[in-house]
C-alpha cells in the first residue's frame, strides 16, 4: 500500500461533470492489460483524444481535444482532481484508479463517490475526499482556466484548505486513514487475525457445512 | 432479540472479527473469478508468496474477452492478442493454484453471474464476491453479493475475508400486480429513474412486496443485477419457495440431509416483521410501464409512452448531444441500427423465451443492420436449442451466438460502429460502452425483440 504525506498542497483541476462513470475514466479496451501500470496516457481516453485509443497506442502522436480540461497545459502538473457528485460510479474496474494514479493524481475531491471506486482509491494510496456541495460549488465558481488554484490537505486533522475561501473538515474511516498514513500492507494486516479466521471456519464447518463444498 | 433485516442476519453470520483499526473482517463464502479483474490479484499473491486460502470457494470462467462467433479453435480463436493473453493468463493462474475453472471449451462456460446460480454455487444466506460490479445479481437468492476491486480480489484470495464496514439497510417495496408486458427489467430501470444512480450509495437494498414475490428467479436476478446502477453494491430478495425449488438438485447445491439442514437455515433468513430500515421507498406496480433509456446514464429513463424530457441541465444536454437526440422527441420515434439480446442482466432462458415469443414467424426490420442474441452460458444455449428457440431467432434474422459478455461492454469484437444506435438488454448506457461513439438504449428482452421487428421502439403492450 502506497503511503501519502500527512499534509500537502497541490494544484487542482476541475472536471465539471456529474455521475462520471469508470467507463469514462478508463474505457474497456484498456482493461485487457494484465498490469497495474502504464494506464495514465489512456485516462479519460475518449474525452481526451480525437481518435479511438488502444493499449500501447503512442500518446504523443494522438490529437488532443482542445475543450477537455486535462488537455489545458496550465493544468499539466495538477495532482488534485475536483469532480462533482457520484464520481466513479458504475463498473468495479480498479484500472480507473490505476490510470488516475499513473497520470499523477493523488487526491480526488467530490461531493459523493461510487462505493466501489471510493474503496479502490484507498487501496492504491489515493485520498478520496467527500466535501459539502456548497463548498464544492465555491471551488468550481473560483476556478480559473489559466491559473490553477491550490488546495492544502491536512490528513491527520482531516481538513482541507482552499486558498482563502474556506476550510472544511472531512470524514475518513479510521482504518483508511491509518492505511494511508502508515502505508500498511492490507493483507499482512488482516493475516494478523488468522486465528480468528480459523475459529470462524471451524464454526462454519459445524453450523453451515454446505458452504465448505470440498 | 432485536428484530433484524435479511442483510443484518447475513452480516451477523459472516462477521469474523473487528480489526484494531476499526474495520471489520467479513467471511466470504463464494468467490467468482473472471479474466479481466484477476491477473493483477494473482500476481500480487505470487509476489508475496501467498496462496488462495480456500480454493473450494472459487469458480473461475473467462467471459468478458471471449469470442461469440465460434469456439472451434478454442483459445486460439481469440484474434486480439491482448484478449487472448488475458484468457491464457486466467488458465495459467487456475492451473497454478488448483482453481476450478469452466474453460472456454467447457459447455458450462458463460457469464459468471449466469453460471453461479445455474450450478447451484449461489445459495441463500451466502456472502458472494467477484471483481465485477454486477455481482449484485446473486442477491436474488437472498445472499449478500457484491462487486469488489482487484485489490480486494487479492485480499479475499489470501484471507477469505473482505475488509469492510456494515452498510445501511434500504427497503424498496413494490405492491400490486405487474401489468402484462412489464418485466423485472422495467421494474429495476423504473426504480433507478426514481432514486437515481446514487440513490442506493452506502446501502444494501432489499426489494420486497407482492410485485417482487411474483417474479421468477430469473426476474429477481435481473432486478438485483442493476442494484449497482442505483448505486448500491448489493441488492437482495428474501429467499422463498421459488428460491428453494430453483437451487434444489443443482450440481453444486447441497443434497439429501444437508439440503434439509440448509433449508431450515434459509427459512430463518427473511427480514423480521418490524425490522428497522434506514430508508424505505414504496412504489406501485401500476405506475411501472415498459422502460427505455434515452441518455448516457441508467437514470435517464422514461416509459415507452413518454418523450425525452425538456431540460437546461448541461450534463443532460451533453448526454443528448452524445446520443444524437433532442428534448421532446417521442421514444416511439427513435429508430435503431442494432439489437443486442444478452448480458448478465438478460441472457437467461426466460429472457430468450420472452424475446423469441415476439419474434416467432416474424422478420426483423430492413432498417436493422445487425441483431445478435448471446446466451448467458453454454447450458442456456443448449436448453434454448432443445426448445427450438435458436431457429426462431435465426429465421427472424438474428445471429445465434456463443456465451459471453459480448456487446454489453464490447471487450470482444462485438461492438457498435460509430454513431450506431442499439436497443440493448444490457445494464449500462454509458458513453462508448458498447463501442466507440456508439449509442445505447436499455430495454427488456421483449421490448428489444419488438424493436427489431419495427426498426424503432414500440409498446409491447400493444401486441
């Protein structure tokens, strides 16, 4: 599990669309990869490029769509993605998170997220922050197309600061926070409870033996 | 004892322990695996020198990348080299770890969410996971079934547990007899239209009411399949006599005394009278007409009698621009290029029967460039052929294909061409889902079949 800093600042890029599904974040043809890396060039592929992409297609030779925000050079080093409600809904494909991470996104801020996507973010060291719709609207109303604005994140105290406009506390499950801060090996952590799992299985063999279809 | 919901009961019976970081370990009874979301998980196991904890809990099959036109050359028949590598990687991983796989040349191969119930692997009261969001399908049996990411697939393989927190309970109750021609697909799309694609986020949905009870097991699978399209990781229907009759004698279901013991347990599962739900929706069957989506999100849906709504919302206008449609257009005026009958939502025998009933002694419209029917499994295909349904489809002008996910998401060659418009029995009308710049309208199998004859949408109730 990747570790992230306790406090950090980053440039934001705002994606002004609700209900962005994971099919848009990474289209289906890229799910054929058997690796977790190398998907960044294909992030939002259909929205980013004029042509249809495929795995291994050389990004530098492709024509970019001028009207897509990630193609604006002012945002080329943005690492905080600000989106609208229900970001990452739909397919469970973790490739969506791998693509965002490979592109350089470390943090995603939205007013709500798809459940599976939200979970997948934390498994890959990406902090997904849910903030109030009113503050999200403030960010969108102040965004600039020429000069990226900055957001600071204080993970320990669970606060974000947006320029001088507002600070907001955000909720994060303690286990997700611990994983991000300490960069824990999730499987190793669960295997510390192997005795409890063994005991559960013994009980299962007695009470619901049909589950163990050996 | 406190009154509990179906979800509460399954949760309690699968709770292993709380970790000291505040999360819980939930035991996983069944793990379905396919070629797309598992390679990185198996690689992770190897890197950490781990093995699957309980191999008998796992069933694997290739479904997303597989060709549907011919199986004569087995894996060598997969033309796209990256698709082929993914299917071969699943073969290698299953060999290495001793996992039961229905390979491409196995009659039982098919879409994971079709073959689990078909084999009796899916049983009431179980926890079932798969690296696939439509795992919610299995909730039709009164199980807790949810889609997970690849990191979670690896975690479940290694520990047989999911790190999670208990979600909220939502009840969606639908009373009244369903009108003839209205199907489970219409019910589930109607619900999404009402509560939205984020309506169920953070919840497990239990569907109840006499309209739900009256659905067949196939219908309940269609209903729960699209719970994820309402934002809920899991949807469920309490098990009843229909459920028990369906699972009895399936190859992987318990037999004899063990079945009786299981049955006693399953009967204890339905929500207690007066159990608390965090959120409740009540709908009336009489308000549910055949549904058709018009946009790029499943919540952009109306009935066949309606027109595309007028709006100033720029997200909706952008969706309409993608779809090549305008506000105020009547659904019945929308003309189609392709028809797809299949997917984990609607590829079971009952779906094929419903579609073939419409097609019998008819021909598809000259407007339709291509119409394909893709059975959910090799066994569904076989049964349909025994019933002569293949001949009805073929005589009407449909292509009769082999089992797989096919044009639901077009990871194999079954895709729409640019700007083509499709009436599809699948679950997602997202941009590009069925093909680059392709346009998808979600409907029931009967409505798709009727649309194939007319070349545009028509009301199944007018037949």
